[in-house]
C-alpha cells in the first residue's frame, strides 16, 4: 500500500484540521538511507497522522537514486552509530 496524499478529511480520525510542517524525512530503500531535512508535510491536528505530498516523495526518490548512482552529490553525510541489542 502506498502512502495516501492529503484528503479533505483525515483517513484515521475524520478531522479536517491540518497544519503544514517541515520534518526530517528518512527515506530508506534496501538498506540505504537518505535523510531529508526540511521536508514539507501536513499533519492532522487531531491524531498526529502525517501526510506526504506524492510529488514531494517523488522528488526525494529521484534524488535518492541520483545520489546512489553518483549522478548527484548529497549535501552532507552523517554517521549513524549502531548498537546490537544484547
Ligand atoms: Zn487525524
């Protein structure tokens, strides 16, 4: 199932009150990641459900693959520490 774009009413709670926000979106594909700060989303004010614009996701996806194929350089790299649960 793909993510739904914004509708007049929230799919979950039926509220029609949204707020535009910018979040850090983490795109992941087959174990590769692209962190996208400043991604515009709409958030349901009632239940907190986040709605992504399909065009925004497309853009992020295109950028991700361009970077994977070395056609584009990312703005920066971050290092992510990992710790195995034991
Ligand atoms: Zn809602």
